[in-house]
C-alpha cells in the first residue's frame, strides 16, 4: 500500500464564499474525509490558511502571498493510502473542492523513505 | 494454586447463600483484590501467586469460622487481621523470603534494624495503601509487553478478584486455557522484573493509554459477551467502571481521557435495564423502553464528559463518549444524526475500526440519506463481516426487498454468535410475513 498526497488547488484563492456556503463545504469535506477514513485509507491532512501566508522569492525577496501575478493557491492537502494511483484518483474525485470551477486536486505519490531512490 | 481458587469460589458462594445474609454483596471478591494488591506490592511482582494464595486462604479461614461462630461485627477488620498473620507466618517460615524479601523490607523500614534483629514486616492495610497498591498493580498488570488478553485476564484475577471459573465463563473459554494464559502472563511479568509502582510522571500519559485500553476492553467484554450469565457480564462492566473511577480519584491519573472513558461507560451502562427482555433476549436500541434507562448514570456520564473536555486532549474515548451521549436522546433529529456523523468522521481518522466504519455509514444514512449511504457502504467492502451485510440489509429496506433478503442471508451465514443469528433470523422472519 502506498501513500498519495491529494493537493487542493484553488483557481482563485481571493474569492470569499458566504458563511453559509463555507459551512456546506465544511460538512461535505468532513463527510468526504470520513468516507475515506471509513475505508481505513486516510492517513492525515491539513488545511493551509491564507492568512499570513508569505512567498519567498529568488534573492530573498519576500511578498505577502501566495497571491500575486498568479491567483492559484493551495488550500490544503490530505494524505491517503491506496493500492494504486487510480484508487487515489477515485478518492480525489469525491473532493468538494472540485465543485469550484477551475479548481483541481493534484495527486502525487509519496516516496517511501529508505528505498534508496532519490 | 488452582484448588485454592476453586475452593475460594465455593466458599464465597456458600457463604452468600447460607450463614450470612448480612454480608455485603461481593465482599470477598472486593477484599481479595485489596489484600492481593497490598501483598503483591509488598512481595514484588515475582511472587504474585503467594499473594493470591494468602488472600485465598484468608477467606477459607472465614469459611471455617463464621458459619459456626457468626459473622464478626467488623468482617473486613477480621479478614485483614487474618491476612496479616498469615503473611507474617509465611515470611517467617519461608527461607527464600528471609534471604530476599526481608533485606529489602529492612532497607525500607529505615534504620531501626541496625541491631540485626529480624524486622516485623509492615503489612499496611490502610485505605490509602490499599488504593495506592491497587493503582500500582493496575499499571503493573497493564504492561505494554503483555498481550492484551493476558492483561485482561490478570486484571480480572488480581484486580477484580474473579475466580478461574468465572473468567473462563466470561471469555467462553475453559479453565485450562485461562490458567495457561495467566501462567504465561505471570512468567512474562517475572522475566521483565518490573517493580510495582507508579510510572514516572513523564511516562504516565503513555502507560495510561495501555491501562485505558485494557479497561475499555474489559468493559466491552462484559457489554458484548456471549456468556449466558447476565449477572456476571454486568459485574465485568461494573469492575471496569470501578477501576476507571479509581484512576479518576487519583490526582496524577485524573486526566481528561480517563474521564472520557468513564463517561462512555456510564452512558452505555445506563441502558442495562432496557437491553434485555424478561426472557433474557436482547432488545435492540430502537426497540428499547427509554423509561428504563438509568437517568442517574446518564447524568454522571454527562458530568464526566464535561470534566473530560478540559484541556486540549481529544482521545477516541472523547469521541465515543460524545456519540454515546447523543444516543441517550432517543428521539431522532437532523441535529442528532449530523452530530453523530461528524463524531464518527473524526473517530475514524484517529482510530479506525470496522465497527466504527459501519456505524458511521448508518449515521450517514440518517443525516444525508440512504442513497449516499449505500454508495459509501459498498465502498467499505467488509465482506467477511456479518454486520456489513446487516447494515446493507437495513439500507436497502423500503428500496429493494430482494437485496434486503440476500444481504440478510449472507449475514446469517457469516454471523459468529448465537445472539446475532437469532437477531438476523428475526429480521428475515418479519420480512417473509
């Protein structure tokens, strides 16, 4: 069983949804994660708040970010256990993040430690 | 050793039924745990059997005396006096102890013994030392190096004073198996040479985890046991609650997760009177008469759940206790099932178990509807679990009768216990009417 990280990419992180809408997403996200955990495939995860975010650029330039020329932001991630990338993709398809037009979930395999591949 | 255990069981039983109606229930069992703990602490974990034997012999002495001379005015004090004498005699006549235990006792009893005189061992059966010894034994018995079932067996024997027969009955096992299990567990404790005592403050949290798990399983053993002996099963639950409560009464172990576990136990125990009908058949939650639920225990559970919410700990016991609290409200509501669903979502993230996954899916059907729950259920693929199929049967009810029947039939072939088979058969029968 491998681990895959599901990274939530928001097309425009500056858009602020209504409290009601956020609450709906909240429940959907909790139910989505609960569903993965119920299959014993959930490893861990976290949200990444935009508040106080910084971007460090080449030559040590620091900007308030992640917004700048690019609006796309990472809103959070979860790590799941899956037999294959296809299974991880099936989990990703259920993510409420995908209800937002232009949002994506990136699926990446996490390298196992100590296997000598760098 | 075994003969002592059996005789002691008989002794307790015959006393209960004949000479002494005035004895408080479980007096001997209770006092056994106290005397055994204090003596184990005194002798060291190496000599656990000696402690058991002396405790057992103390009750034999009572059996030989009380029926003829009457129960003494203070039975406990009488028992302690006998236990002390027996211990002193044992120490004096046993060479090993003169060589091994006495020097340690001598050291511990300050320097009074500079004269070289043999020291009278202090056999301290004060309330404080009893409680301390019992708690320290709890930590010794719930040692991470022991298999969990061995921990439960030892706890039942030493800390709850159960006889071998009673333990075998509770586990639906036989005396030989239980004796072997206990023997191996004691050997293991001996080989580890762990001193009996409180773990250092820095380790308490971690060691407490094992202790709580054992108490949780001990409770479950009683709550879900297949044993026909209903009284015995409730006793297991009550013993688990008593030991958990001892942890709450001690300052260093009165932690949020301990309160959460105790609260969980109270909520479940509140339904004891409603769980069985007059024929001893199990009554499912939905069919229970809530007027029979014990409101005092529910209030106690709520109090300890509140105590548990201080600090930042969120253990699986917190989540399970909160789920159990919602179940103390019989009336269905959107709010109830939404809360239960979210609690299960969290629980599964920190402590996955198939039964929690199935319960979560049931909550999902109540909160979000059956269609969504059916999809989620089919993803679980717990195809060797009978409850998986009873859940699917439940979800397809009023949707697809054919599926209900086929799922329930699969459940019936997988069911592991008589009670479960009976319950599934009952559902099948009601469908075919």
